[in-house]
C-alpha cells in the first residue's frame, strides 16, 4: 500500500506520530504499516495527532474519516489525508 503514497506526506505524518508516541526510543524506526498502539499512541496521543494533522497540513478531517481504522498506522492516516487533499 505504501508505494502509492506521497513519501514526503508520509514522512511528515511519521514525524507527527513520533511526537505523540510514548513507547518509542529515540531513533527507533516507525514503519508506515506499524500499528500506532505498538509505538504507544494512546487516546490522548490520538487527539494530539489529530490536532497536529489538521494544523500542520491545513486541512479539516471530516468526521466520517475519524475511525479506528484510519488511525491504525501512518500509512492509513496518509491515505485518509490524501483523500482530503485531493478532494479539496
């Protein structure tokens, strides 16, 4: 799935995830498909991540996209963000 994603966007999302992840060691790699729960993104971290995504990417993620599946990994977030960016 990740081969079709914009690599710069994906890296920005991974950088945001790093700021919200509570279990990552400095320098530990976050793979695009790695579940956010494995890196320690809890419910508070998801809220922080959502705010960062909307602020830093200057978008509004519609409520119908805000599902547990969207917040599964950096790759699933990138797919959702890409759909918003290309729709507007």
